[in-house]
C-alpha cells in the first residue's frame, strides 16, 4: 500500500492508499486547492479555516446538485454563486469568531 503525501492549502497530509486510489486522491486534492485559492482570492481577510470550510461547502454543494466539474458561463449563474458565497461568509462569521 503506497504512502502518499498531499499538499492542501500549503500543509502536508500523509495517506496510506491503495494503488487504485492514488490518482483520484490527487485529483481531489487538486480540486480542494483550486477552490480554496478561488475563495482566498475573493476575500483575502478570511482565515485558513474559513477558506477550507467555504471551499468544502462549494464542492459539496456542486456534488449534491450534480454540478461538480461544471464551470458557470452565464452572468446570472456567476452572480448567484457570488451571492451564495457572501451569504455563507455572513453565516460563518458568528460561528467562527
């Protein structure tokens, strides 16, 4: 069983994984890092914990709604996603302070 170390949000996480799970786990880490970078770029004042929560929430939402891997292309969708991000940030503010 290979030992795989993934870097997520500039931190290293070691995993013991089967050969079949190496590539999917690398892809998952890449997705998390991409979303975390998007969240961080949208609001540099967020803590690392908040960035992780926001990125995770976005990934879970996209997965549940069947949109994981899709890129919003119309202005209405982009605006809605931005509004949802703002609502999430507002909702998390009291919980994470």
